[in-house]
């Protein structure tokens, strides 16, 4: 999987590629990730990448020519990669999109600064616009790193097998169950008995149940489109009954 990040701040991207899971994925040859400096594709003594907006107004716009050449260079490195523009106007990034991206063979990220990029780049040289959330950052670099991170951990051979990724938050559309480790008592709080029981069937059942209930309590929006299994319906009905008993 190839990742190319186009930015005027490549020094923001490089330390991220040199640490933790990303570094491991690079070392194992699972990903090939690099940042290209858009400024290297700008002309003139000052290598200017931005200009004043036509029609006036405050702020600057990224000039099309350097971006166009940078996208051309990225496409030579990763010819079949999808070209993604990071912008608050894009389709909201989620786990399903991460899975879709993980099945592609490359991604090119265009990181805008200032007020944005010339519309002719958005129209002509971008495959999709993606947003990581409804807030405004100073540039697309953090958004590109968020996506590289979420996609890389889904690739086979990055996490312990691809099993842990599968069981994780959001696979199956639910939040993860609670985790505990030693000591067995911390700050006067113990650990649920079932986890100490050694009964793996009961442990898995408890994990499925707490995963469903905590999704209902913390992120009910995630359950709106969901089809429930027989066991899940039973769990929810049982909690419903317990609450009714409590209220009287
Ligand atoms: N999710 N930003 C991009 C400049 C910009 C504006 C419009 C292209 C078109 C963001 C987000 C985000 C701030 C990145 C504005 N570039 N990116 N930048 N939220 O806030 O992805």
C-alpha cells in the first residue's frame, strides 16, 4: 500500500511515519509512505504556493500549478492511487471508509492550507473529498495522518494478526467491551468476577453484552441502522425488564 502526502509542511508528516505502528508497517514493507513538499513544485526564486483570491476578500488560496505538478509526481509514485483532498466539505471519514481505503493499493492526500485550494484542482485532479470531522483545522496534514493511521492498522501483518483489528471498536458496529489488567484491586475497585472465572464461553458472552450496552449508553446513534441478533435482542429486552423492575 502506497501513501503519498502532498503538503507544504512535510516535516509534520515524517516523525509520524518514524514512530510506533507506522514505523513497523514501513519496516515490514507493508506500507510505503512519503511526504512530498508542494513547494518543490513551485517556480521562481521564492517558490510561492499561494496567492490572493480572485474577487477579493481575506486569506490566501493555494495556486493550481504547483499542486497540479505535485499531484502529477505523486501519481508517478502511485499510479493507481485514489487522490483525496482533505476538506471540511468532504464526505465524513468513518471505519467503513477506512476499510474501503485499506482494500485499495494506494492513497494520495492533498493537504490544503489557508482558505483552501483553487477550485479547478478540486474539480479536475481529485477523486474524492474527505473530512475527518466538523471542525476547522489550519491544514489537511493532521487529517491525512488520521486516515493513514486508521487504514494502516487494518492491513494484514500490522497488528497481532488481523484478528485484533477485527474484534476492535466498530467492527460489527459496536464499541469495545471494557478491559482490565493487574492489579486485581486498584483504588478500591475490583474486576468483574466473570473475567477471573476462566470460563471462556461466559467471558465472551459478557464481552458481547457489555459491548452492546455501553454502545447503547454512550453512542446510541451507532445502533440506529443496526440489525440485532437474537442474542442481542434478548440482552436489550432483559436490560429493559431490569430497568422497569427498578422504576416499579
Ligand atoms: N477534515 N481543514 C483543509 C484548507 C482547505 C479548505 C478547503 C481545501 C479546501 C479538515 C477537516 C480541515 C482545514 C483542512 C481547511 N483545503 N480537513 N484546510 N475538518 O479542517 O479534513
